[in-house]
């Protein structure tokens, strides 16, 4: 699931991070070409090392007695609810399989929460061993020299080759791998199949936004708690889905590092949405759009593939899922989503090596399949697609196969949202139109300026990453 909370405290830029962590641009350049992990790194903490002796491990509390006297590694996870429970079960299996490593798991809330807490941990120089940031937002921590390269741990059994290839390049900078895929996803269109069937609409759901507008009057004829069933619920943090909408209308947030928000298609898209919501009354801003959907107040919403298990268990009706709706064509490109695993540089090579053992375990096909079945995240390892766990699940509940079918449409989001500040600005702009019916042209003028500031503030880093 993409992160997008309207919290201006998260608008860290490159200069803020460098100042906070005492790093210099020159030092970061050396770090980008530095020694990898795998036990061969320098141990003096200088630029080029994968160790930072001045950074210690954050407290690992309540170690079960059967796992005592092992090398403890700590994962600050951006997962809650059923997703956290599924990961806890995987960690228990891992710990039971080990004699020398104990992997501790702590939920930090959302991706945005993790961003805030990890930033504070770096400032305090007391850090977890593993973090998990969404899409491209890990690069701000790469440029603060916080992450260790992984390549020297790779061999014939575990490397980037085992993963779905849509996601592997998003973890590479300056020719080195800093993130391996784990909780990866794409956005989906969720709808109430039971209500669609009841009013005679196609049970496979709409294909384009124009279809949904055509279906909306029939859905609103249904009464729920004395009120018309709302065809669609939007949320305050819909920027991830907004990327797909932008592409669906033929627009883009940027052409490489040139911001293109005001070039035309995005205005057509937001004006169409403003009419859909405010003039036609077919949509609304919900405090929690997925909650309104699973409780039956709305007939549709957006969600990550990672919401599928939780939504299925919560709803008392049959859920349908479909590709993200098209605009000018039936299908649209969709942004890759979710997150991957990174090792945090600190004082211990032993702990970094232990983290790599855990990453290798999580990439085993059956374990990747278990994580998919328990959450809805993609079965990120190619061989896991052929496991009985995945094939049986898709046969039992075809919704789990929709994201796999949509995978060829997945691509990396446009550059302005690679930073939390850009993602937040996009979500804010959409909320101004969706919630307040603000003037679209004025909103886009403000977004153009905000994105340009994000790009200029990080231009040097972005050019380095994109040229590597």
C-alpha cells in the first residue's frame, strides 16, 4: 500500500537529511560506490564502509527464552492487522528454523509512521536492523548513507533473478542493490459484487470511469441505512491511485525531471472527477474509504492488493476486484506499490549477515506464497506462482488473481512522488478538489510549483540514480 498521510512534518528534503545525519554530498558520493556487505567491509565506519560504528541497535525487548543467546536482529515493519499477523507467523517459522539468529518484529504503523520514526532513530543513532520503505522513497535514506548494499550476499540460489522482474530495478542505485522486493503490490478497483448483481449491473464491474458514471444511478437507487448507496468512496490519501488516473487520462506528473502537471490531461482528469463527485453526486470523500466500502456504505473504492485479505474477512458481501479503471482507453498503466527490505548500516557486521539470512528465507517460494495468501501482496518470487498455495488460492478466490493479471500494466511512478514531500503534495491537491471542490486550474498551478521544488531540491540525487 502506498503511503500518503497529510503530515507536513514528513516533508524531509535532501538538505534536511544531510544536516540531521551529519553527512556531506561528497561523502555520499563515496558511499554510493562503497564496499558491500557479506563480511568483507571495512570496520572503521569511514565513507565506503557498510558499517557505522557510531550507530547502535534499537532495543530488542521481550526475547522469548527459547531464542535467548542468539544474534538478535530487529525489523521495524510498516504493517498492522492481518498483514502484521501473517508476518509474525513467518518470523516464528524462521526463528524456529534457526539456532543462532533471533529476528524480532515490531509494528511501526504505516509507511509514513515508519518514515518519521526511522528519521528520528537516525538522528538518535540508535536504529533497527531492517526497514521497509515504499516504492522509491528509500532513496532519501540511501543518500543519507543509511542503507547497506546487498549484492555480495547474492549467489545462485538467491539473487534479484528469483523475483518478479517488474520490481527489482526499483531497489538499485549506482549499480548496487539496496532493496529486495518483499511486500509489493498494485492498486485495484474494489466493488460490491453483491449490490452490482442485485441491480442488474455487470458482475465483472466497470472497465472505464465512464462506465462507473453510467452505473451510478442504479447503485444510488439502493438504500443503505436510510441513505442512497454511494457508488464510490475516495480518501484523503489517494495520491497512489491518482497516478493511475493521471495515466488513464493520458497525462503524467513529469517527463523525467520536467514537471508536466499543467500541460493539459491532468486538468481534464480532475475536472471530470469534480463533476463526478460534486455535480453528479456519485462519489464522496470518506474518512476511511475502505471502511465505508467493507461496511456497505459505498459500492466501490480503491485499495491495494495488500488490502484484499483484510477486506475479504471484514465484508459481509461478495467483493469483486477489477483493474484500475481506464479513461481514454479500457486499460491504464498502474504504479508499482508496496515495499522492499533494506539492511540499515550500524556497528555490527554479524547482524547485517543475519539479516541477509532472513531475506533469503523470505524469498523461498513457499514462504513468498504464504505471505501472499495471508495478505494479498503479490507472490513476489517467480517460482512461488507455481506453488499449490498460490494456484489453489486463485482458484478458490479469483480476486487474488486480478493483481497478477494486471501486473503487465505496472510501472514505476513518476519522479515527483519518489519523495514523501511530493506524495503528500499530490494527495493534498487531490483532496482539495475531491473534498472542497477547489478550482482545478488553481490547484494544479500550486501542484506544479510544489513538484518543481521537490525536483530541484533533489535534482542532483535523482540524476545520479537515473543515470546509474
